[in-house]
């Protein structure tokens, strides 16, 4: 049954690839007859290089917006090429961008062939529209002239053409997805998000094209410099952000690893929290905040003497105080770090109970329900604590931990989050904790008799360095809207 | 002392600017055939434009904030028709900027040093541009647009060099930093600078051809970079904060003396800057110094304390922890070598010990002597001197002495 579906997909993919390759080839063929290639050749080469560069390297402006200036390069090039060669020039530029280094490395054939068809077609349609509009703007005598009075109109036309490019592009992509994978994607909701960046980029592209026509080639190095430095700055910003996350995560992991009993705890809690957050429909920013909070939630514990954490017997009053102090250590340590402040607030409340009891951080109000993120963290933290081996007892089973979570739902834990977690973890098929049923008394007795086998703790699934993957376009064969 | 001297210099420069404005106005009015008003309106317009744009600043990699005023000055140099107009406009704008910065110095975060640096820079640029442009256009070798681009490129390069020199000079006046360090620091800013110059040139070239749209052509593309530079800067600040916070874990746990890592880092950075290390090296040194005792978190384990440990163990454990964080491999190796002596019997100087590690060793030992042993600054310095045989590099010891003298902790 499943196998049938796969062979059907393969057949459909081949058909679609052939159709799109033929579509692209015939569009280019027709254009070669009706238009001439841009002159001089180096002008086309410069724009094609810039276009391919930006197709391969999208700039992440923020979590929601991947701006790719390639649509802007296309509009600038179209205006600069002039009426005789705008459509052919840009369509051939688009054809240059279909093979990415990853495609070549992994010998993919499907994505490049459909991209060839859809990029060439969308470029031809949108630049055809731009040429039509520019002829109207310039008047019949000299259709491609630029003057002070027409610059704004040209830019507007380019903005419109960019949106059309996006619409054609997305329609073709969603057509492919529907045919090959069935179901499909909501192309229009994507487009609504992209309208503003597309109009903006297209508008700017039109302006820069007009600049080229008015000033001449001397404007090209200036434009290139501004964009290249901007791109470099965004790259170093993104790199530094990445470095910051992985430094914090790696550091905490290394510190934690000094203690066999807590090894991997933070990463698993971050993994579980992320799971719950995704299930509850958190957006990228919220998820990121939750992950950070999970990563730092036990930093304070690193500052608690090991004897107290490891103690097999019941803690004395002062030891208990010290243990709870780790919530404050988090605040002492990390409240100086500006961007972590909201996460520190969440982390410091992870021992606060749903009904307002429990141990609140200095930001939490005793007697009040902690924030949603803190409640998620509490469930994830308790679950991992129960399903891993501690100094005073061996790991409990997953079922036992679920039952415990449910028992305290409504008092210690938020019932909705407990149910969400049980549901999503069960659906994932992952299994944590002891493989056999074991009572808590039995678990404690075994630990006393030296059965606290550390190697039996839960398996690791979470890798913070790849956690950004969920926001990146997937590397699967699924064709994605390029230039998004 | 130095602050007073910079202030005096600024006031002298400010008076010079006023005299310059009057002189240029006189010369301009002598040449013009039209009315006084006709000549003076463009001067006022450009002076206002440059002043307003000067208030906007962008954080550069060196840590200082660059004023965008030079971008407006580039546009003015392209668009004004005679030397006197440009000269008068720039003199007036700089003088006005000085007044604005004086009154808003806290909000704008600009100092007398910045005023001097930007002033000298802008004046140099304007003169150089006029000379180069004149020379190029007399020969008619290039078309007009390229003449402008080449003129701006040459004058801009000169501006960059002069500005870096002045920034180094001003920095020397201000503190105990090595000129080499400041010069390298100013050179770090080239990407921001190139971007501002290109935007100004674009405006100058497009304004006569497309009017107000020139504003969009110049500002929109630049705005992307501006945003990125701002973000980069704020991320760098919080990255430093993160490392500072993580470095304090052993201290909060009571396993290392409180405040030791911060004090060691401050002193180590001061020594490195005094010795003229490359700015990038100084940043790494700062991180390494902050985290040099992070291996002490291992002492949380009673069994390890019972078994005994050495400084080398602390260094190794620390470097192992730091090595877990990607991008900090080099910092990790600096921490790993912080305990190593700078030479061994029969070897004059061990070339394998990085200078940053040697600096951390000295700074940490000095702070231990000051706080853990409670010695006076001069006694602590003497302990470093006593270690010249193998432990502490004498070059770093004498740099430490100069830093302490500058800070007024010891008199010499």
C-alpha cells in the first residue's frame, strides 16, 4: 500500500519534470525568436551573477522574513536591458539559477527540472507585463525613456511585476505539490505574507534600473557595494547569533556533563518543551524563547554543591533551601544578559505550581499561576526527572511518569499541557525511562542497593545546533517556492 | 588632563571652522555675479543637510559610532558647483554639529574626540575630492559619472586613512592604549564606511536626473546594511554579556573568588591594548580571561578535591568545557595554556605559548596577590617581578607596570 504510493509519486514526479522542462525550453525558444540577447554581454553576465548569488543565499531579515534580493536584481536587469531584450535577458538569467551546489552534490534531477520550468515561465510572464507597462508609461514615441516624471511609475510597474512573478511562481509550485504529494499547500496564505516584501523589492529594483539608464555603468559598482556590504553585515549578524545560541547550549552541556546524573537533562527538557510548544501552535519566536528558557532553566543548579544534589537521603532544611536557591542563581547569573531577560523570567518560575503554590522566582507572584511557558517547562522538567536515574532512585517508566503527571494535573501541573504532552509523546513513538514497570519505592530501593545504573538513562534526541532547521526551507525533494 | 586637552583642541577647531566659513563666504561672494542671497541659499541648505544627517550614527565593528554626515558631505561635494560654496557649507555644518553634539552629548554618545576625528576627516575629504575631480575632468579621459566615482574613491580612501590616524591620535590622548591597536581598530570599520560613501555618491549622481527619487535610491539600499550593522552590534554586546554570565558560574557556586574573572579580564584587556595587540586578538583574550577559571566548576565534585589537583588540571578542565561551544576553539586553547611558563631552562622564550595566555597568567596572578593575599599594588607587582625567571614574561610585566601607573595605582 505504502509502496504503491511511492511508485505513484515517482511516476508522477517524472511526468511533471518532463512537462516543466519542456515548458521552460519552449518559453525560452519562443523568446529567442522574438527578442534579442542583451547587449553588451558583460551587463547580462553581471546581473546573472548577482541573481544567481542571491538565489543561492537568501538573507534572513528576521524569523519570519527571508528576504531574497534576487527578485530585485531581476527587475533592475529588466529595466536596464531595454525593450528589445528585457524578457529574454531575465528569462535566461532565471535559467542560470536552477542548479544549486546541493543539487549537483546529491544528484537531484526533479527539483532542477521543475525549477527550470517555473522560474523561466514566471520571469517571462512578469517581465512581459513590465515591458507592456513601461511601453504605456513612456508613450509610443520612445517607450523605454526615463525622466524625473516617469521614475516613480517605472518603479511601481516593477513592484507590480514582482508580485506577479511571485504569484505565478507560487501557483506553479503548489500545482506540483498537489500533483506529486497530494493534499497541498496553502499558496495564498504564503503569498499574502510575501506581497509587501515583493512589492518593496520590485519597487527598489525598478528604481535602480532607472538609475542605471540615467547614470550609466558608473552606478553599478556603487549599487553593488551598498548591497554587498549590507549582505556581509547580515551574514555576520546571523553567524554571531548562531554562535551565541550554540555557545550557550554547548557550554551548559559541557558543565552538565561533569555530573553523570544530570547529563543531557537540559537538552531533553528543551526537546520536550519544543515538542509541547509546537503541539500548542507556538510560532517561531515563541518556540525560540521557550527553547532558550529550557536551556537555561537549570544553570543555577550548576552552582549548587554536588553533595546536596547527589544526596541519597532526605534533605535537611538548609540543604533544601540551597537546592531551591538554584532558581535564584539563574536570576543572579543571567539577568545581566539583556536578551535573555524574558527567558530568565520563565526559567526562574519552572518550580512554580499551576495552582500558585510551589517555588516562584523573584518575578513570579506567589499564589498566581505562572506563565504558559513556565508551565510547559515544569511538565517537561518533571517528566525528565522521573524518567532518568537520579542518585536516590533509578529511572521510572514512561507510563508511571504519565500517571504521576496526570495525578498532579490541576495542582502542580497545567492539565491541558499534561494532556498535550502525553498525546504528542505517545504519537512520536519515542520511549523514555525504565522499559519495565517499576514503583517509586522499588526504584529507591534499587538505588540504595547500587542499581543506579546510569547508562540506563533516556536516549538523546535533541541537538540545539540543528534546532533552526525547522525554520529553514527543507532539504527534501519537495519543490519549494524559490525566492521566498 | 587628556580630556581637558581634547576640549581645548575642539574649541580651537570650532573657532577655526567659523573663521573658515567667513573666509569661504567672502571669497564666494567676491566671485559671484548674482545677489548675496542667491549664493548663500545653497550654502545654508547643504550646511543644514549635513548637520541633520550627522546626528544619525551607525555602530561600526570597532565599537565607535560613525556619523553618517560624511555621506551627505560626499553628495554635497558632487552637487555644489564651486569650492567656496562647498567649503562654507562644510565649515558651517561642522560648527553646527559641534554645537548640537555639545548640547546632546549624552543622548548622542559622542565625545570631543569624535568631533575632532570627523571634522578633520570631512575637511580632508572635501579638499582631496576637489583636487582629484579637477585633475580628472581637465584631462577628459573619463565620462562625467566615472570621474565622480573615481574622485570619491580616491578622496574617500584618503579620508579613511586620515580618519584612522586622527582616531589613533585622539585615543592616545584619552587613555593608555597603543597607537597600533587604535589604528587597527579604526581600519576594522571599512565596510560601514564604503557603504556610506557609495550611498552618498549615488545620491550625488542621481539627484540632478531624478529629483526626489534620488533620496529613495540612496537611502533604501543603505537602510538594509544600516539595520544589519545595528543588529550585529547589539548581538555582539549580548554575546559578551552571555560569556560574562557563564564565566561567573564557578564564582556563584563558591568555587572561585568572587569577581576574580571580571577583574582579571579587565586587567588583561588593558595590558593587551597597551601592548598593541590586534583588536580581534583582544576580543578573544577577553573571553579567555573571563572564562579562565571555569574549570573550577569541576571542584564541585568532592572526590576530585580529595584527590588533589594542579593549576594545569584547572586549565585543562576549563578548556574542555569551552571546547564544547563551537566558535570558541581558539579561546579554549588559550585557556588550556594559561598555566604554562613563558620559558624553560635553556630556552630563552617558548614560542609555543600564545601571548594571550601569558597575559592571562600575569593578570590572574596579580589579581590573586591583590585580593586573595591582600597585598598592595606595589607588593603585588613585586611578586610578578619575582616570577620573571620562568613564570611571567618580563615584557608583559612591564606593560602591567605601565597600565598600573596610568591607572594611578602606583606612582613612578
